[in-house]
């Protein structure tokens, strides 16, 4: 089974796919397509009733993937996700209660922030890697660039409204490790189980860098 390297969740790949899985039977072929395309870290959002089953299926069936849970907003979900095999946790926002639960889980985590005060509060607690959410709506690259002056020690995975065209501009920022997004999993491709198309989109995403392509 793969484990998240001690260095950083943000350095596994330039793009972290954010996945919504309705049918756990899709989990393994979907994860295989992403891994084959060069995106090993996969965030399965806890937004569907069978999300934990999807995480378990990927953890068991695709050992080369690094599967994590997204949309984690309650301590009970932390426990359930790690129990299902999640190797990292991502939240859209955070509270002290949630942060304590994620600290206690023993896996890397990215709490969500969208303001400077939230960043400072996380740094105060010893957390320097976070999700910037919702990235485009909360100020995009201009906002993150502004944060990098006073708060250079904070590193981000911006997520929300990012696509292949805007990703390179995020990746060019000194405080961005990777970007999150769902564009490599178009709803019609998933509905049609067109895993070859998902793999091709993942491959293009994996090749993104600050310059545009070929990291
Ligand atoms: O559920 C969560 O915790 C999220 O992170 C929401 C994400 O922002 C989107 O699912 C991905 O954003 P899009 O690339 O705009 O689709």
C-alpha cells in the first residue's frame, strides 16, 4: 500500500483530482485511470452516501494510488474516512474541534481557509499546509500572491473553480504546491465510464506546470 511521503501532500503531483463518486463500482477504474494518467493522489469527497465505500475500494484495489477523503467537516467523518483507508484528509473550512480530530488521525491533512486570519490561526497551531477554498471566488491568484508577502511560510492547494487554463497561473505562485480540481472527471465521461478520456485528461493535468505544460 502506498503511503503519503513525509515531505508533503502538496508535492505528489501538480494537480489533486477532486472526485465525487456515486457508484462505488466506478471507484477502482476511475482511480486506475487517474493513476495511469500520472495523478496518484485522489481526493474522494464525502458528499455521496457511498463515498466511504469508494475510498475503501480504492485503498484495497489500487495500491499505487494515494487516496484521501475530502469535504471532511466533522470529527466522526475523520474517524470513518481513516478507517476506510483514507491516507489524507481535506476540509473546505476548519474549526478547533475539526482540527483536533484531524491532528489526532495520524495522517496528513489540509484544512480549508479563505482569509488571512484563518491562515494566521493555522500557523499559530503549527499547520503550514492548507487548502485555499473556494479559490476563484475567494480572490484567486491575486489573493494568494498578496498572502505570500506577509505569510510566506503558508503553502496552499487552491481548489474551486480552477481549470486547465487557470491552473498554470496558480502553479507559478511561490506559495502554491498543487491545485485541486475536478475538470479531469467530466460528468458525462464518468456517466459513460469513459475511463480512457479520464486518463487522457489526467495526463494533460499531470503535465501542467507554472509555464503551462511539462513540469
Ligand atoms: O467538496 C469539497 O470539499 C470541495 O473541495 C469542493 C471542490 O472545490 C470542488 O469539488 C472542486 O472544485 P471544482 O474544480 O470547481 O469542481
